[in-house]
């Protein structure tokens, strides 16, 4: 049995690219998942945060992020 490696996906969109209106780019979610899939990672995880330390406290919903990542990948 081989080792299964996974990683945590981006949960705080305010740390990533923004469009001209200052909104976070959702493509970060699927780009990370696709990159992990290409590197043969076993899984990508998302944490749930009810409040945060970074203003304005916007975090990706983990179920929505996972569903979006799954829609753009084959294995993950």
C-alpha cells in the first residue's frame, strides 16, 4: 500500500488574486485542485471557518469549494 498525500486548499480568498473590482478570483480553487491532481496528490481539503482573523472575514465555504474543485478535476 502506497502513501497517500493530500493538502489543504486555499480557504481565505483575500490572500489571492483580485479582479478590477477587488473581488477574489474563484479560479484559484480549481487551479490548486488541478495542480494537485497533476502532481498525483490523493486529496485536497478545505476547512470551515465561522469567523476569521483577516478582514473582511471572507472565507470559501468548504462544501462549495470542494464541489467546484471536483467539477474541474477527474480524481480529486
